[in-house]
C-alpha cells in the first residue's frame, strides 16, 4: 500500500519515524535525572549515618555498677481446672458463662499442701468471686479483664485463708460456654 500524502506534503511513514526519535530522546533526560537523584539521595543518607549519628562509647571504658539481685523465688502451683462462672456487666446482668482453668502460685511446700487439703474450699471462694464480681473489662464487658480478675481472686483467697497464701493467680484458660 502506498504512503498516503498529508496536506503538508509529508507521508505517514515520515511522521512515525519522527515520533519514535522524539520518544527516545525525551526518555534520556528522565533516566539521567532518576539516576542522579538516587546517587545524591544515597550519598546524603550515607553521609548522615557516617558523620552525624552519635558514636557509641567504648564498651571497655564503661564501668558496670555491681548490684545485689534478689534470689528468684521458685513458685509451686496448685491447679484448679474447669470451674464455670458468669460474665457479668456492672449492673449484674449475665452475658454468658465461661469455663476457667487457673493456677495459684505459692512460695513454700507447706502453703501448697495447705491449699491441696482445702481444694473444695478453694473452689468455693473462686466460684463466689466469679459470681459476685464482673470479670469483663470496663470498656467492653464481653472481653475478660484477666488482670482485674486475678487481682480479685488473689485478694479474696488471701482474705478467706487469713494469710498471704497465694502469691499470684494465673488464669491459664477461659472458654466461653
């Protein structure tokens, strides 16, 4: 097919060659600019990290103050598995029930034996706390506030046994029923 002549006297083949040459030459400054930008930015970042960041002190010159550390306490645990309790709102409305498993940390074998002998009494006090205190968080009563519940349980158990028997309460599992 013959080249069609345009009104200015050029053909289609002439204009496409000119457009391709213009496209190649217009990409070259863009590529050069991008490469220069990366070099300048990379050089600036390298200069910052090499010259402007604070230098760490010589580790050998730092004197470590010796402090007496307390002996870590090896806790013994008394387990209480599958005890159910209601999820309560502040007003006392029941939202549902939860099955808990928990461990009570004690510091001595005598306290562990004391709690082991009083298993039903321990279960009764835990059930009493779960039924009277809301276990839900302040902002959402359907979400269990484990820290608040553990604090309530520890306080109630130590009051009931008239001694600081319980060192910590760990709620190991909470399943909705």
